[in-house]
């Protein structure tokens, strides 16, 4: 009724109720909903936490006290001074790896370590 699976490219499309404009990619519809209900920032923050855990691994993630994004800057609080120093030296490669996994509109330009 509202959705179908396109077998050729495995994309998921949905028709918006009351819309005559045809089918829309699920990702586009999701972005529109996030924007409409002002949930984009919350979604980006949640995504940052998940991506951080994937990129740095469970040992570093377990020693991360807080993590949030503000104006494309990722603020990270790390318990261990030695680990803070190591993360500081790996900033550029971490930013690149994080951005590979983040959405295009949620790119990180800097990591601030506390």
C-alpha cells in the first residue's frame, strides 16, 4: 500500500499518504521527518556515539565519559591521561574514519578532547 521493494537496486521506496508526487526513497522521507520535528541534532548525537564506539573500539569507548557534537565539533571526555594523549595524536585519522561512517550533513571538522 505505502511501500514496496525495488528488486533492481534493493532500494526501499514509500508513497506519502495524500501525495501525488509518486514514490520517495526511505532515506529522503526520514530526513524530512527529522527536520520537520526538529530531531536532526538528537539523531546526529546518537549517531556520533554509535560511530565513536565502532571507530575507537570497546576499550576506548568504555573509558569515554561524555561525548557530544556541537557545530561540527566532537567533544570527548576521556578518563585516562595516557589515552587522552594517544587520541590527541590520532585526531586527524579519527576524524577521517568518523566522517566515513557519519551522514554527509553530520560531518565532524574537529575533535576537542577534555
